């Protein structure tokens, strides 16, 4: 189905099931422990062996020698896969770091061997017996040291107007630098895979967000045809972007299984999630804002710097600054230096998450200089068009509505919030409020599905779309049930298998809207087949409702259409140029109340509110879960999450969930989420947009601004730990 014109009225608009708060259909298997996660799939292949990964003990250099003799002689050992016996596996451009093969070491904990044994314990014990000699080389591990000379990333610069002149003439200016640290995805489920070969064909049961990407990458890495690779990933225990691309667990499992002739399972130990896979890279962001006395921005500059491995990519922290606020004179740049740390890559809301942590503090600082309500400052700088391309309007833009609704709900203008810092004390607690705008672009991606109608009237949906804990099973079932006019319990959803039609996959906030649009397209074809099989003319106005096909006073049970055998339809949603004609984005208003202990500097979140405008919300219950999870992640980024870099030896020291702190229940108070009514006809027949990453964007800055409002101490270096403001807190009366 080609979608190249704004959606008109369609069956989804009935919203009998779509748009309703719905319990997850996969909830029972998850809460009872029956959902098959990758490492636990003991039944998919007989005689599974265990692999344990050895990681490099240096960050840069070469392996001089590797003695495997003691490990090979250890009890239970079946085989060892050594990096010295393989050329570096080919990569398709999704990955930067070498996943396996060759003597060259690019980063700490790079996989250099896999021991395969009868039990996990035997494999782990034998791995400790491998003796490796390295030729260590000097590396660069300190972003602050390379930032001054980091080169401009090609094609990252956007100039419009004359920034320097406008900034020089501005009545009020802000010129500050903000930093965000390296962060880990730290999801519950570590990267895991089971591999089994049948002749020249391999099946990988794994934990991966993007099935087709993974299938193609595996075929390239193993140097086999794509049709000889099957990937299966029906359930994931979280990913946040770290499972978008092929990782070493799948490669090693497949190589080892081919070598030993038996199925092999591999889980990366928790420290490898931090040092062997990917992370959100640290940034240094320099922001300059110029405005008139009325608060209108006349000059905006945002230059962000991050590091990565050679040939690595940027953290696009300036993405939102190009679109969020009006302003004639603009400059955005990203600079990229070489660091020999593990690969920096996508983590939930890459770009906007760290970018808004800086931009929205800068806007707060500008509001203070102007003696202006921070909400009002954002409102006067709203734009309904792309600031650099004014002929390109936003398809939907309810930023002002998000802020006004949020301010009213939060009590921002009713004496419950205090725009000026340091005015509110409650015993030993300094109390303040802060706000920020959330912004994240919507991305269109082709997505396909196959839909079946059984003689019993059951609808079966098959697509390689994944569910990373987001509720995909349920929204796809809602879509199919709405289209075919059946109850939710008459729909079966099968996901995550590369033998199913290729979907958009889960990532970048694009999964829900695109995958359901693909199901919609397949259902349109199935409706046509079913109507014809039931004897309706193609020209008839046919309705599917209550398990029946209806037209002109005639009703036929849906199951009767398949009485002669199962009906099968397959299609994909493919997009035209609507996303080029319209800027498709999502918006939020984030409001936070913080308390800071006047004696210890300990920060505590008291309440959080997010008001979101993100197209049609397909399942408000699941969407709320996504947003409060994102708000929690934003709290972690603002207050505690930081991978400590050993700048001598080049690794992340706190590479486990004991040293890398994430929020727990006690850290998170009441969270309120409001979704504004919105149906974006330019995005797809579903009229939906993504929301899972929007809930994170802006949260960190809202917390930072609330801490400043409470204490009068501005911290521009995340995370805002108590040591960064303790000595500057107001004197205790």
C-alpha cells in the first residue's frame, strides 16, 4: 500500500478497540514466567552447549599470543573459538567496532575468545585459564582532552542568517557550556543468543530489536546467503537501542555452533553490556542564545562535541535545536573526535535526549535574565514551520497546548510553583519547580505484515516486528481486530521471526506507528478477499463489525468467508513524500517539583508531569507505561547515571548494576501523564506517531531547572550529584 496522500476517514477511526486503554495480551505469559526469552529457550534445540566470552584486558593494541592449552584440557570443554583463527567478521555499516576476529584490539572487553563447554560453570572456569600476551598501545580516553581539536563532522553544520551579527546585537544573551556523561542502556536482559546449524543453514534465537537488520548482518558476518539465516526474537527483556544492531553474542554463538557441530548458547556477562556493546557517548555542548527584551530569539548557536572510535558516528545533540524554536539567525554543529573507548551508538532518543538536557537549561537561564516566566518564553518562540525552511510546515504542532495544559495541571501559575529560585523551604528541605519542552521527530519506515483468516473466524497476524516490552503484541492485535471487526481475543499475533514479512522493527520511536500501519495495509487486502468470498461486490460499501461482513442490509459471518479454506493476505505500508512536505514531530511539556536537603544536598523528586502530543495514541495504557518509564530514565540521567571512565586504561569502571546506579522505586514519586487529542493524517492511515522516546526528552532539564529553582545553584554538568552543589547551597538559618 502506497501512502502518499493524507489519510481520510477509514475503519480505524471508529476506535472501538484502537485508542482504548487495553491490558497487554502478552501479560499472562510474562507474569507467569512462560514468555520465551532468548537464553531460556531450552526446547528449541537439543544438546545445547554453553559459551563463555573472554574479553580483551587492554583498550588498544594487539594480541601477541594466546595460549589455549590449559583451557582446552579443562573439564567439560568441547571447543574454543579464538579471534586469532578468524579474520575480522564483515560488517554492514550498522556497527563500528569489530565484533570478532583478528589480533587488533579496538576497545576494552572486545571479544577475543569463546570457550564452549557442557555447563556454564565449566565454560567460565576454563576461560580463566586462557593466557594472553598483549602489545599495548597508547590510546585517547578523555573527551575533554580531545574536544578543543575535534574536527567538524561533515554535513553536520546548519547555518541560516548571520548568527554572529545577530548575537552581537542581542539585548540579552546566554553563553554557557553543558556536559552529559557516558551512559549505559543497562536493560534487564543481557545480550543473549542460541545458534544451531542444520547443514548450511543457521537459526539464531536471540534478543534483537531489528530482525531484518540482524539477519542481513549475520549473513554478512558468517559469509552465508541471507536465505540461509533465520532469526527468532519474540520477546526481549529491554534494549533501549543496544539491541538494534548485531552484537558479539550472536556472532560467537553461530561461529562456535558451526565449529563444534552442536547448538551453542551465549549470554554476554553484565560488564560486557557496558564495555563490549554500545553506550550513549558523553557530550560537551556549547550553547549561545540571543534575544530581544520581549524574549524572542534572534540568535541560536549549538555546538556539540563527542568522541567515538575511528569511523564512528556522532551523537546528534543539536537535532532538536534545528527545529524547536523560531529564530532567524542560527548555527548548529557537531564535532567528533577519536576516542578508544567502546563504541558510542544509539540509546533511547539519541540526539534529543542529551541535546535537550543542555538546550532547555539554556532557555531557563535566558528566562531568568529576561525576568520572564519560562513557560511564556517557550510560547513566544513557538513556530509552526521549519525555521530554516519556512515553506515546510509542521504537520501537527501542539507545543503551546502541551505547555499551557501542563502549567494548569501542575499549578505553575497558581501559587503552587515558584518561578524565582530559593523562595520555598519546608523544614530542612529546599523546594523548587522546573519545566522543559520535550521534542522528538517522527520517522517513517516501510513495514509489512501477513494476515490470515481461519475457517473458525480467527485472525492471525504475522510480522517480524519485535516487542521490547512496549506492548507491540497488543496494539497490533487492536489494529487487526478493529480492521476485521472481531473481538481482541479472536486475534493471534506472531512476532519476531525473520520468516515473517519484514517490519519497521523497534527503535527510534518508529515501531508502533509504522508496524500497525503495515498490519492495516495487510488487513485492507484481507478485507477485500473476505468480502469477495462472502459474495459482496467490490463496489459495495462493506463494513466489518461484530464478527460479520455487512452491506446493504445483508450480513454474513466473517468465518463463512474462509469456509472454503484459510484466506491469506500480505502487504506493506510504503510512504511517499508527505514527510518531506511536512515536518512530522512530537512534543511534550515536562514539569517537575524537586526537594533538596539543605544540610546534605540530597535531591528528591516529589512529583512529575508530562503532557504529550504525539498523534493518535493507539493504547493509552501502554503509552502511559512508555512515558513514565522514559520519565524514570530521565530522572536517572539527571541525577545518577554516569559511566566512570578510567582515562589511564580506557574502560568504564562501574560496569555493573551495583556501580552504575539507575533509579529504583524509592526514587520515583507520583508521575502524571496527559495525552492531548491529536490525529495526524500525514503520518499513516493510523494517524499515529511515536511516543516512547518523547517521554525522556526534556526530563533531565526539567529536573535540573527545578533543582536550581530550589537552591539557586546552577549545575551544568550531569549528573547533578550532591557534591556539585553542596558547598554552594544557601546558608542554613
